[in-house]
C-alpha cells in the first residue's frame, strides 16, 4: 500500500474485487465505506476511513485479550 491519503486504483481493486468504477462504488456502499466520485468518474476513498472501518488502530498497539478472568478463580 501507498502512503497516499487516498487508496490507489490497485487498492480499490483489492478491496472490492472489482475493476469497473461503478461496481467498485456498489461494493463500497455495501461495505459502508464512505467514498466520493470525481467528475472524471474515479472513485476516491480515504485510506484512514478504510483502516477505521476494519478496526485498525494507528495510535495504539494491539493489546492482548485475556479470555479468562483469572482474578475470579
């Protein structure tokens, strides 16, 4: 992935499994991912929005989750 603010065309294909812009927009709507359509028809998606939608946390490292409460034992 790029460090760009927006997903690349290749990123959109990977995310949506679609090559046509209208089909990409349809999948993005179904996934609840905000996007804009440029006047030239290109689909624009903020990289940070996708990270948020999929639960990525840029500011914190993943914390291990203990499935058992040992203090209650």
